[in-house]
C-alpha cells in the first residue's frame, strides 16, 4: 500500500516560563493512502499538536514529517502555505464558516485563492453540497442551519479543492451524539468512495470506531495502534436528512 504520511521521531517541546512541556515525545508511524485514522487521547495528551505538525501548521522541535514524499518540516512559510492549499483540507471543531456568506459561497471560498472563474467555483461548490446532502440548503446562511448542517458545509468546504488528505480536529466536538454519528458516517463514506486519506483527532473512543486505525496517545507518546474491522459499514444504511 502506498504511504502518504510518514512521521519519524517527532518531538515538540514548549517552554513556558521555567518549565518545559513535552507535547510530543518521540512519535513515529505511517499512514497509507485511503486510510481513515483517528488520534485518540485525553485532554492535553498532544493530539492537536500532532495534527498541527502533520498539517504543517507548526514546526516540530525535532524529527521528520514526510507527506507524499515531501519533507514538510523543511519548508519555509510561503512553501507551507502553498503545500497546504494544494494538498490538504481542514475540518474544524467550531466549523469556521463565514457568517455573512451562504452555504455555497462558504464552500467555494477555498477556490478563490486559486484564481478559478466564479462560475466554475460555484458549480464545484454546488456538487459538494449535493454530496453532503445539503441540496436544499445551498442559499442558507450559517445561522439558518443546524449544527450538523453547518458541519456538513464544513466537510464540503474541506473537499472542494480535491485534497488528497483531510485533517479534522474534533470535527464533532460541538455536536450532540446523534448528529456526531451522522457527520462521522458522512466522513467515512467520502473517504471510502473517493479514496481520500483522513486523519481525525477525537477524545471520544466511540467515534474512533469509525476509523480504520486508532492511534492512542498519552503524554505525547503513541502507546497503542489499534486496527478496526470494517464492521461499521453503517454508512450504507439510511441517508442524511
Ligand atoms: N502553544 C503552546 N505553548 C505551550 N504549551 C502548549 C502549547 N500548545 C500546547 N501546549 C501544551 O502541550 C500539551 C499538548 O497540548 P494539545 O493541545 O496537543 O493537547 P490535546 O490532546 O489536543 O488536548 P485537548 O483534547 O484538550 O484539545 C499540553 O500540555 C498543552 O498545555
Ligand atoms: Mg486539542
């Protein structure tokens, strides 16, 4: 299997006053193309730090992060911006939608940076909203949608640039458990149908069951990597409303 992400001996130390926090303490693993991986651990264990290193949002203190053959720990700020635009999609806990734009405009936003003509941007955004079952909500403003619908707009926006890798940090952290499961099934479905790679941070063991593999992190160390059976093909049942 083709590997997309390869991390070796990754360390991140934060200095706060006189003390030093080892947010990541020697982490190594590989993620293959098409995998859905969950990073699970308690608050403060280093999950977001790890995701930020993988996404090139922060520099490691030591170690390597290789994505599609590119050593991202060696890239400069401008190269990193370009790398992120071309390779990755993000889904955030708090949706990060623009309140003054409707659903389709929000989804089209990442395409603005690419200089694509407006008509093409809107068509792509339109298709993405169909994919996440929001065909009837394209003109709705964020405050006219439920939390789950807003997060599905967030998923559509992460996918619109056709990224090979999607990073999600507690994507359902602001949703109730039923809506969380809906969003998880949606993410599982798009990864499987479109062959994308998804890395998701969660503190919820139950939601991690949707992933193919679960990385358990404690005090900045990966202590266990679990393989899930693809038993949870719940994605086939019922649609999203
Ligand atoms: N910018 C920073 N400066 C100093 N310490 C930091 C910084 N960012 C994170 N840390 C520390 O690194 C450790 C890991 O933080 P991180 O945000 O990765 O945890 P997390 O697993 O994502 O937690 P949560 O579930 O609460 O989001 C914590 O002890 C935190 O206090
Ligand atoms: Mg976090």
